[in-house]
């Protein structure tokens, strides 16, 4: 395959020029600067990239595919289709399935099913058995069986001594632990920021202190143990300062941000209701700006979706009863381009670094670069194409607060290991 006359953006090598990419089998054989002569194109399947951008396949290290056990919301196949449509060639599934991913058997189920999707589907295993926070999972055994990291995502690990032991064991494996930081002691009701909007709708809300206090504790334990620690879906300006300090002190502490947390504020709850209910919640404009500044200065290393599908029936319940979470794989790149690149907050290369290069490094994934000899995991998109988000998702779920919004930036092709797994014209 040959992708000709395309803008190639590879943050790993600081390459950003128009050129052509030659793919042989599953690898990038050659990158050619400038335009190719017509005589050189004869023996290739050709994609004309004129006016388009090619970047390393996007990598999302925080998704929920609900499989096994909750497949009425999503399954590994439909989740992978949503990922392909969003330009993702690699995803990391969280372990809060039913049963949870705390055994080799369940982990193997997820990984084996993932191999049938055409993209790279990885999975964390849970830090604690049954997500109960009482006893550690078989960390070494699960790592040997193919877990890419460890997380009790959705539930904070309250036992600090147990967490320290987990971090010590995971550090020896040079693997990441990713942590959901919300102390229940400081939460009245989950999913909505405790503030002006929660007062308006007479809903208790979740304070930023719930996140700040746990992020501070866990960043210091990570510093002491030397583990690679991913503070998940950061929403609070103070948590960003905590991560900034931990990095300054020499900790391997990394931060995630989601498109919903850098794109909108808590006011979206007034317009979109339960579709905007998410843990941790969308907060104030001050917090949103702090997230963007954290992305700009490198305190926040990764953009993730926290893709969290729920059925329409579940989301149609009242605010207190509806589950938290929203889908995000099919809108993530466009929200980044619309709200960060087009507003001159990040360059396109900086956005791709946070959506591909950095996640690959932190999670030890073979990807995140377009260098010669690397796997041909490539996302091709039109950075200027405007489109309206509809509910015609590849995901089983439709729980997005961005339906009806006009966004800029559209995925045209997703290529994984040299094969086109998504094409906009055939979607």
C-alpha cells in the first residue's frame, strides 16, 4: 500500500511534512518526503492523501467495552468498531466487567476476543479481587497472562497500605497502575460537580476535594514506590497542581484528561441532563482552563475517552438513578481539534502526542510512531472537515452529550498493521 502526498505528523520523530508512506505487509517500509512520481505508483494500492493528515494510530488507554457480562451496553466487537471510526488502532479496556478482570480466565477471554477485531485490544487487570479493595489480585500471574497494567477504575482504593503493596509489586514489573480518584467521604451524590449547577437542580454533587485528596495521597505513595502511576480522568485544578508537584519531585506520575472535561463546563448538565452525568464530574470554567494549561505544559500527558456506554433506558432515568458515563471514541479526535488545535491551545503534533505517542510510551505499547520499520498503525483524517454529531454511532450506545454539535476534524481512514479497518466512504 502507498499513501501519497499527505501531511505526515509524527511527534515521536518531530516530523511534520508532506510526503508519502510506503507500507509492506504490516510495517512501514519507507517514508518519502515530497511528492512521488507517477511511475513509482504502479505496483501499489494507492490512497491519495492530498489535503489530509496521517499520524500514528490513535491509542486510548481508558475504555469500557462492558464485555463480559454487560454486553447489552457494548461488547468487544462493537467497541472496536467505534474505536476504528474514531481513528483508534489500540485501546486498553478497563476491568470493571462482570465478572471483573481479576482472573487469568477472564483476562484471556477479553484478549482472545480482542484478537478478532482487527485492532489492538489490550486490557488491564484489577488491582484488587472483585474490585472490593480488600485483597490484591494475582498481580504477577495476571501480568504474565498478558495484562497491560492494573486498575480498579470506577472505584477508589481506600486502603493505603494495600495500595502501597500493589504499587511495589507493579513497579517491579515496570507496568502502570491507573487510579480513579474520588473519596466517597467528600461526595454527596455522584456524577455532577458540587457547585452552582448542583444547587440549581437540588442535587448534592461530588466535590473536587474528593479527587484532590486522593490524588495527593496516591501521588506521594507512587513517588515512594517508584511505580508508573496514571491519575485517571483529571477534572480539578488542584489535582493538576498535585501531579505537577509529583513530577517535579521525580515521581513517575502521569495525568489523563478527557475531551468532555476540556471541552465543556458543568453548565452542560442544565442542557443535556443525565447525558452529562459522569464520574468524576465536569466542573467549572476555572477547572477546564487548568486542564488545558496542564495539557499545554505537559503536566497532563494523555488524552483518553473513558468511553462508558450505557443503554438509552438507563440514561433516561432521573439524575440520581441514572448511571454515570458517556461514550467518546467517535468524537474524541474532533473535540481535540475543535477545542484545542483550532483555538491555538495545542499544535496538531502536540494533540497527537497526547493521543498516541505518550500513551504508547507509558503503557509499553508497540506504537505511537510513524517511523520506518514500525507497525503500520496509521490514522488518516481531514483536520478541516466540519460535521454534525448524530446518534448514528458504531457503538451500541448513544449516550453522548455532543449529539447535535458541529465539530471540526473527521477520520477518513484507520489502518491497523497495514490493513484498512475503517474507511469513511464505506462506513
